[in-house]
C-alpha cells in the first residue's frame, strides 16, 4: 500500500482547494504502539522485528549498508522472543550478549526510528543486571526473574 489519503474538506482555502494528506504514518504509529506494548508486557519483540524488517526492505542499497544494525536487531528480537517465550535462559543470555554489542551505536538506531529508544532502554536495563553472560546459576536465576516479570513462567 502506497498511502492512505484524507481530504481535509474543513481546511479548504478561499479558492475552495482542499488539502489532501497521507495519514498512513498515523496508522503505522498504531502498529508501533501495539508492538511496543506486547514487547513491554511479555518480552515478545516479533511484531517490532517485523516492522523493522519491513521498513528496512524499503531502503535504498546505500541506506541498507548504513542501517545494517537494524537488520541484525530485527533477527535478534525474533530470537530474543523465542528465548523468552520458551523460558530458555542459556539462549536468552547468548542472544542478550549479541544484542548488547548491536545496540551500542544508539545514534544510528535512533536515526532509523526513534520508536526504538524504548526497546534499547529495556535491553540496557536487562543487560545491566549481568556482570557476565556466562551460563551459571546466578545468571539463570536472574533470567528466571526477568522471565517472571515478563509473564513467562517455566
């Protein structure tokens, strides 16, 4: 779909010309709100990953090189969602370590979509709870607490 257009009849000028605006970004905003809400509540970032991937595919080749971290984050969100959904602490820790490397360049991620700020902050908060990402019992306990907070039970 190229756009959703709305003619603002009430805003017509003295020549009776009615402005027409594309309201598709407003509709896409609703998708981002829904996806972020699901991520916040359950740790499920699949909808965000899909939105990122779809937006990334529309970029020109030179832009894709600049925003390569977006494609990585999309894949990492998919994997993160599965690790949290299956309450798999070892996979969760491995992926969280990869995410920590990828989100280090916040400026690029923010310039792609400011909506990612919340996702980045959420991951930074999770990452801050670990001194290392080794698969030991302390990290598994921390992961279990995070899963519980995200309404994912064993």
